[in-house]
């Protein structure tokens, strides 16, 4: 219900605001909101050659002596088109228009997702047919029955969730998504109210969105591209921030669902994970800059390859289970791959719906107004300007990964990758999730319409990550 109202309000509010701007003359054209591309120049006025001569004779004389093209004067750019029209542009479009967003969602997001789902769901089907998923679920039952008390002991979802958490932990987002979608589908089978999110699904999605990360590979790559003195220095702050966010998600949802976390199993697992992170960080921080990037990049990819190898080898060793089910390893993989393709087709409408709404919201200018208001509020409380300059990344991150990535790159370019603003921007990007997109994708995959308190908890966890990130960066850097 909350997500539905949010979606409706941002579309209706954004369009009404656009029409008000157009009627009042503060907006010249709205064609870009429908057909424009991100970073296109925004047309603020157009004149015929003769009309423009009367308005700005100096610039007209310059254009008349030149070929059709663009000429800069102050904040404005003047473009003489082939048909003799002078366009005045200022600023750039915040996001792709509606039609471009629909096209790019399919080409850049959905089709790659189909590929990931097809391959990894095929592997997951091997785990299921080889009986490995059942054994993994039994192994994890002592922990998961404490956190997911409504799921039956040894439920297959335990295995899918483990694979999802492991992929997120290693920064393998593309691999994590198929595992997560299979976990949601598996939990939906025991969900008595099919249109309403179960407690288990909410707990899983909030833990997933908190995104405990060991190796923020993409963030390190962006920092290296911006010539940071030590691109991997963001690793420890990112690990600490995402770990605190994960604990916050666990605590918030447990309070809401009245789950007792004060038991030896949960405390033991949290302590063990903390020790593993500590040992890895102790080793990684002793490496040099190039060695650190080389090690972390190889570690994440090596683990992914090891997982694929382990699944195939385990299936070969236990080929008898495939014969019992009157199939073989390859046919089992193909069957699972088909299920992955079906899942991908099912989630497309939810992806389109959310991303188009966010496109209209950003291009209307309402997002900028909200961000400017928050900046002004922070200035009233004398917040460090370097922190304030990084806030746009944290505000955009729940809505759009691409948008927040753009803010992050702009912050590093403007203020420097080694500035507090640059480091905070990277941390906000690496230690948080695209909340609204994740909710639409995961709940959409199982046709859940009532998400209950999921959105509120996830946004609260985002806030915890922002506050933790600020503290950690201040202390670490």
C-alpha cells in the first residue's frame, strides 16, 4: 500500500508541477520529459534568425559569420540549426525521458538480468536436483529458525538466501539477484496470503537491502578511474557501514516481528562473521595499493568461479539423484534456466513502472527542490559543507543507482576523490541499496501487492547507513 501510494504521488505530483511550470512560462518545452536523453541540453528559448537579431545583435553577428553549430556565452549556449532557428539552451536533463527510459530499461537492465537469471537459475536447479540444497538448508536450520521462525525447518529458501547473502558479501550483485528472486519464490510457496508479504520475506528483503559487503569492487574501480591516491581505502568504511546497516535491519525487523535475538546461535554467528571480516581486513590493509586492488578483484571473481565449480562437481559426484529423477545434469540445468527466463519476464512490468515514475520525478525538478531544501536545512545546523555536498548521493541512492552514481562521479570530479565529500559519496553509493527498485523487483517477482512495513524499515536502515558512514569517514580519514 505504501509503495503504491508513493508511486502514484510522485507521478501525479511531478506531472502537475510540470504543467504548472509550463503554464507559468517557467518551462519552455516538455518534449524532453517524454523523449529526451539524460545530459541533453535543455532548450529554454527559440528564435528565428531575424527575431534573434533584434534581441541580441552581437551574438547574431557572430552566428551569421559562422557555420551552423553551438556557441557558448556565459551560462547559455546558442545553437544555430540548419533551418535558421537559434536555440538557447541552459543546463542538462537530469534523467532519460519516458520513452528512452522504457527502451533502456529493457536493453540495459532487463535483457542482462534475463541472462543472469537464466544461467544462475540453471545452476540453482542443479543444487536442487543433486540434493545439495536440502543439505545446505539443514546445515543452516539452527540459525535461520531463529531469524525466520515462520519458515519450516530445512526449507529450501535457506539455501537460496545463503547464496544471495554470499554473493552480496563479495560484491557480486549480478549473481545475487537470481538467488534472491529464487528465495522469494520459495518463501511464497508457504505464504498463506499470496498478495501480502510474509514476515520471512520482509526479513530477507531488509537484510538483502542492507547489503553487507566485503569487496565494493565497482566503487574501487570508479575511484581508480578518478585517480584516487588509494582507490581501495574505502573498503574498511564500506564494510563497517554495511555491517552496521545489516545489524540495524535485523534488529528493526525483529522488534516489529517480536523475534528474540538474544540467543547463543545468533550471537555466535554475528561474532564469527565479525571475526572473519576482521581477519580479512587485517590482511587486506597490510597490502599495498596495487596489491590490494589485485587481491580484492581476484577474490570476488575467484569465489564466484569456485561456486560454479563446486556446484558442477557436486552434481557429478551425486549424479545418481539425477537418474532417480529421470534426468541428467545438462537437462536439469536447462530446466532451471527456463524457470529463470520466466521469472525475468514476470518482473519486467514492475521494473518499467518504477523506473518511469522516477524518470518523471527527476526531470520535473521536484527532486532537485527536495535536495536543495535538505541542504539548506543542514546548513542551518552548521553541518560540515563537505558532508552536505555528499548528501545528494545518499538521497538519490534509494531511487536510482544510475542517478546516485552520476552524483558520486560528479562529487569526485568536483571536490576530488580523496576529499571527505568524494569519500563519503563513494561510501553512500557502496553501502546502500536502490530501495524502491529492489522492492518493486523482488515483490513483483512473486506478485505481492501489500508490502506492509518493508519500505519504512528499509528507508530507516538507509538513514542508519548514512549516519554511520559520516561517523566512520570522519574517524577513518
